C-alpha cells in the first residue's frame, strides 16, 4: 500500500475520534445534526483528496460537498471555516485555452469561497437588515487594498493579465471572505456555530499534529504527489530532535497560527461544554496540538491574547492572577519532568534551540532595508530576484520573508502597507473600544467579544513572525470580518437585538 493510502487510513481513524469527541462536547449546544454534517463534509472531502489521484477530481469533489452543504447549514460560514482547517493548499493552474498561459491558480480554499459564499452573497444582498457593500469604512479599505495591489502588480510586471489574475485571486480570498464573514456573523446564533466549527476542526488538527509529532510521520506530505499538484509545502522540518507537526497546514508556523486561534477561541466555546472534565479534555487537546507545531511566534501571540482577554474581563485583577498562576505552575511542572530542560530550550528568548532563526531574521531585515530604500513607496513584486537577497536564498531559489508586514512593504511599498495597517489596526481598535465603551452583562456574547478582542490583538503581534501563506491570509481576513460584525453588534448594546 502506498504511503498516502496508509496515511488516509490513519486520518480516517483520527477524524472518527475527533467526531466522537466533538459530538460529546458540542452536540447539545448547536443545531441538530450540525456535528454529523460537519464531519461528514470533512471526511467526504478528505476521502476524495486521498482517493481521486487527480487534482481536478479532488476540486470537483470539494465543490459537490459545498453544494450539498450550503443547503443544510443555517450558517454556511461554519462549513467554510471547518473545511478551511481540514483542506491542504494543493493547487493547480486553470489553463488559458490558448489565449494566455493560465487563468488563475485554483485550490480547495478558493473552491470553498466560490461554492459556499456566492449563493450566500445573493441572500445577504436581499436582506435589508444587513449593511450594504461599501457602506462601512472597513469595506472601503478592503476594496482599496485589492484595487491598489492589483494595480501595482500591473505596473511592476507591465502585464495586464498578471494584474487581473491578482485581482481575481484577492477578490476570492479577501473581498468575498471579508464580506460574508462581516455580514454572516451578524446573524443570530452565527458566532456559536462558526466558532464551534472552528474548534471542532482544531480538535482533529490537534490529534493529527500529536500523531505526527509522536510518530515522526507527516500524514499529508505524500498526497500532493498522488494528485500531481503544484508544490505546496509539506516538508519534514525539525526543531532540536523533534519533528514539527503540520497536519493539513503545509508549514509548522501555519499550523501554529491555526492552533493559536483555536486555543483563544476555546476561551469562548468552553462555556458551551457541560462538565469540568470535558472542558479539561478540550484544553488538553488544544495544548497538545499547539505544542506539537513547535512554533514560537504563535506561542507568544496566544499568551498575549490570553492576557488581553483577562485584562478586558469584568474582573481583570483576579483573572490576570489566575492566568499568571497557571503559567508559573505549568512551567514548574515541566521543569520537574524528565527532559523538562529540553522543553525550556524550545521557548523563545530563553531556549537555545534554532538560534540560527534569529540570525536569519536579523540578516533579512538588514538586506530588506537596502531594498526598501530604493523603492519605498511602491515596492516591487520582483524584489526576491535582487542580489541583496542572495545570502538568504533557500532551496528552489526561495527567500522566506518571515514577516507579513515586511512582505507587504517589499511587494507593494509603504502605500500598500499603510492600507493594510489601517484596516487591521482599525478593526482591532474598534473591537477594543466597543468592549470598553459598550458594556453589557455577563452573557455568552460578552465572552465571545472578549475572545475575539484577544484573537485580533494576537494576530497583530504574530503577523510580525509569519508570512501570510496558506490558510493564514484567508483566516486573518475572516477574523477581521468577524471583528467588524462584533463591533456593530456591541454598538447596539443589547445581545437580544441580533438580526434574524
């Protein structure tokens, strides 16, 4: 049996285990058959991926799952988030049929956006209770960024097709995702179902990541060859003597980013879990998955997010003290374990493992500043080909820009970075302001708001250490839309006034 089929057997077992755990934890808190339908869609898409041996059949299978699912979920955004976590970024180029070389790069995430969100957009446009497209400041900033970056691609490349190809991609990955999340999460019950779906997907990722970490075997690394897709990560990378888990994410830092969001989302969905023992199981699973990525940037981001949630709560001093106590106790417990010093060695700033990463980032900034000085305002999409980056090239002549802000600055200049930061920081500021100004009682929505505030702050910090690759860009856009929706709902200052 080939490696990817053996991996499929293991993944089948892990999906079944994640389903049993999720049904036990959440079935009472969501719509009937919600958990069953989510995992049914997830397993069907995964089965097609591993068994089709063809990218076009795989994407067609995902499309059919979406057509089936849109009609069966009151909140299709939950299906999108669940499958976003489960589907790897294997892609293929749509041919240009003799007119151009190729039209657009297509992957499962773009199929999800098109097949799930386009029907939803039609429904939202008819709903007079939802803000119309373009009326919010965030709407204008998202559109401005999409148009500006597309124009810059055209200017830098001198190729109209490249500019249109970029606009099509940003339209699917950014405009469509932002619009549906910023409107869909205004609907009654949406936050409960969408965040539960996110955490349920993360339960599977945690199981898969823990398996990879323990067995030193990446479950999704071989299926790309069977599909004959374009290269999409999934390389064996270690830190110290340990393999860094990927699950379906493609890179350890991406896996860490996904788990960071899930860990913070757990601070909200734990309120939906009935017993203390079940909540303990949920936290253990999230912790195991989070640690297995060995991604230190997301670890820092999660810690900052937890402190933000504690600081904004109704009893900040008590919650901050609890968080500090848990952190110190956990650290002491780890030190007492056999081999505990190896765990400490993986921590940022304290540990000594992979000190070369720090050196790489220092050289990256030094060389990037030389390039930025030449093209400060508009950047250049071909910056990676410049000789200033020769010392940083990796396999395949690749330059890893391990900083989302730096990547935007190099590619689209200060103007592009300014638009991006205005959107990101504007949404974060509005979310934190709405929490502080529009006080509401200790309700489920209050817990959701605090969680989302912590998540958004963690994104601002963590994007300094990661590139916006694979699911990171789409998930960030989704969370920005969620922040916009949450701020609108809080301004009503009444949880019962949600749109139906």
